[in-house]
C-alpha cells in the first residue's frame, strides 16, 4: 500500500487496474533493462508447442530468460515454469539462433551458460497454488507488479519455507540442472566458516543502506540496485570484494586494486581483498560510495565489462 501527500495529509494512492496481460507486457518490455538489467530480444517467441511472452538475455551471466505475464489464477504455473526450463535445455540451438538473428550477434553454444537461465512470472498477485513455483531452489522467480499514477511497484516474492515435496523423473532432473545458487552454496563449495562470518557481518550492515536485491550467482554474490554495486567472491581464507561502479573512490588507504585488465568473474574492476575485520568501517564507507553511485546507473556498462572479463578468463 502506497501513500501520497496531499497538502498536509497523506492519502492512499489508488492502484490502477490491469485489464490485460498485454498491458503488463508493454510496461516491462519498454523498461526491461531498468527493471531487471536484461536485454530485450523479442516478443511472442514461438517454439514447439510453446509461445514465450518475452524472450530476454542476461548479459551478466550469459543466459536466456523467459518472462511470462499472468493476470488470472493459473494452477499450472510451476509445471509451466519447468516446461520452459526444459525447453531452453533441449532447444538451446533455437534460442541461440533467435538471439543471434534478432541482435545481430554471433554467440556460439559454448558461450551460453544454460543452467543459469531462468523463468520470470509477473502478475498483480499470486495465490497459494502459484506460490509453489517459489518453493524450490530452482530458477523460477515470481514478481508482483502494481501500477499507480506514474508509479510502478515491482516486488520479488520471497518464500523462506522451502518445500520438501518429492519430485521424480524429468522434473527432478530439470530442478537439479537449473538449481538456483544460494548463499549456502558459496559458503560450502567456495568459502569457509571464517569467510562466511566475514561475509555475514558485511551483508547485515549493507542492508542498512536501503532497498536492493541480493543475488547469488555462480561465482559470486551480487548486491544490486539498478546494477551491482558490490559483489563478494569467496575463498577459503579471504573474501574478494568488487565495487560494481567503475569510477573514482575516496580511498586514502589505497585498499582498492584496479583489476580492469586482470581476469575475474565478478562485475566491477575495483577489488578489495578482505582477510579480517581490521578495516571493516572503512570498507563499508567505500561500499556506501558505490551504492550511491549505482542508483543513477544501469547495467549496460557493467554487462560490457563482464563480457570482456569472460573473454579474458577463456584465454587465461
């Protein structure tokens, strides 16, 4: 619920009704990079028996994204999401051809990280049956959208009650292949108890800065406003912290190392290595600088840098 100030009092801002799913689609596709940091490819992409409302591309992870818009209750949301993930897996060449033709690019199959591809469902609301889609650690996201007078509210549905409902066969294979990355993945596979504690101390303080998303990726955990303003990459004995906005920082202690010409996986080229809490408050101030800079930026330049970085990593 939003309130707007009229004279000296506040009144509820009335929500505008969404008449058609196409109305939602037009708003999202016109602002896809601003809302989600994605590259728009095409609308109504038909393949096999499916028709994807919006086909997009995530330049940060080099993966495909399908966006579906729902105005009415659909009890088959979870199955539809898994069906789309299976489609991207089995018909990767068709998605790649469509992307290359529409965007005049020449990406190869090896350039695409299919397991990081995802499905996004957008609707004014979701019922309990639809929420099942958010109960698995799989790359299916639910976003609620509300329209007001010159205001759009987008809110990602977060469900902390992960399901233990068993799945079998093809669905189980798809869930395993497109398993969403989590903080715990980085703690267990890449980090240690020491780096987990360090990260959680920074994460808890960063949350006080304002509203943003925390997005675990394959090689790092990103903190994102309009773009990634800081990313954490885990090592056993240290954290690599990358400031996402490539610009000048007030850094009298010279903790920042420019890694623009060095291969690395996280976004941003300003690296700080963290081994302990000796510069905790100082580093938080640097993160705060990046956060403020990110609020008026988009993902375009970061995506460009990420592509360059991946190319360097392939060569190294």
